């Protein structure tokens, strides 16, 4: 099942897309008001707050990921899960905005690459997990 794997973010999130280089420090609390956090001893980051949960189908989190957080930008991240052909289609949506002294469009390709790496990490984790159980 894809839902538990999605919530096991510390197993699939790219380590180079974390503050302290260890994806195992990442957790998602799948409840309204929960934290998508990274904790490394005394160093801690709340990447996003969980705003909506439909178990098995959709977690929606709000906040700025990576450098967007330091720029004061805000975003909404959704992983939409839908049963399809005996498996699960996972669609990632991230929308960010806010005031920035430079055009946000310059960041779009960087954010897109990071999001693609995250989705690929989840897909690989699911494939590896399924291969071990068959």
C-alpha cells in the first residue's frame, strides 16, 4: 500500500534535499496541525504543517520548502493517491508564491527538479519494497 510508504518519508526523501543531509531525520505526522519536520538533535526544522488529511488519498501540507522558507515564501504540497490498474497513481502538486524581490519564475525549474527527485525517490522506495515482498 502506497499510503504507509508515503508517510515513511525518512526512507525515500532525497538526503541532499534535507537541511542536514540525512533523510532519516524527516517525519510526517498525518494529522491536521501535524508536522513535516526534520530533527537532528538540537537542530530542528518545520518544513511544513499538515493542513488536511484524507487517509489513503491525500495529505496536504503548507509551508516553504528548502530555500523558499528562508525567502518568506509559502506553498502547498499535496500527494494525491488514486487506485489505478491494480496499483496506485501518485501525483505531486506543489504551488508556491509570495513576494520576492526577483521573479519567482526563475525558481520554478529548480523547484520542479527537486519535486521530481522527491517523487522518484518515493517511486523507487515503493518498487524496492514491493520487490522484497514478492
